[in-house]
C-alpha cells in the first residue's frame, strides 16, 4: 500500500477563457470521451497516449501517458468527482526517470466557472504529492527533496501552462459540437 504524504511536491493552476456558456460545458463528458488523437493535440509533444477504463469497483478512470520534464509519467486518474463543471481526479502515477522508476500522487482538478452568459473560465490545477515510494527513491539516490520539488515545479508548471489553453479549446469544441 502506498502511503501519500500531506507534503506538496509541486502545484500549478492555469486558466483560459472560452466563448461558450457554462451551461453547455460538460468536463466529465469531455474527459471520458476524449479521443486519444485529441489528447495528443492538447500538449504536443508531451502527450503520448490516453485511454479510459474503470477501476475494479466501478469508478471511472483516465489513463494518460506524458513526458513531464525528464520523466515519463503514466497516470492512473480515478474520478473522485466527475461533474459537468468540476472533476477531481486522483492518481498514483508511475514516473520513469534516468535513475529508475518511482511514484507520485497527482491530484488533477478541472474546473469551469461562469464569466458571463456567453463565456466560461476553465482552470486546470495539478498538485503532486510525494509518496513513501518517492521518498525512498530520493533517499536511495541521495537527492534532496527541495531539489526534486524545484525540478518538478518547473517542469509541471511549464507543462500545465501549455496544456491548459489547449484543453480549454478542446472542451469548447466538444461543447459546441453537441
């Protein structure tokens, strides 16, 4: 069992405005029907693969593979909340680095809020927490937590800043196609 620590490894939140009324937005529908090719367009060249499945107990799950900084990350996002204007996804993510494999806990929040009758603000928030596996990995490789956190913050923030406007545009296209 992986124990997740309360410590924040990295956190970023970016927003983009779209010309679609909030009432037409359905983030959960978008997320769980997102074609892989569309996912790849939402942060080239970082996004590598995506798919949707279910946990053994019937919760929806989004599987994403992406390059974040120097790490190849396989995310197993389980839906904790999946609503039209808000999704909270939680993943114990596998991270493959040049020093080996480790795990981090990533919480991905996708939020839509009304700006006015015709516009919506989409916010993409990503918070990474270390796991016991990650802390052992750092110790084994004599890496300071502060150094790992700084690297993850820089890489994760850069990635999120590039994918957020593309996610927003994709959500808007999905809303307008219905």
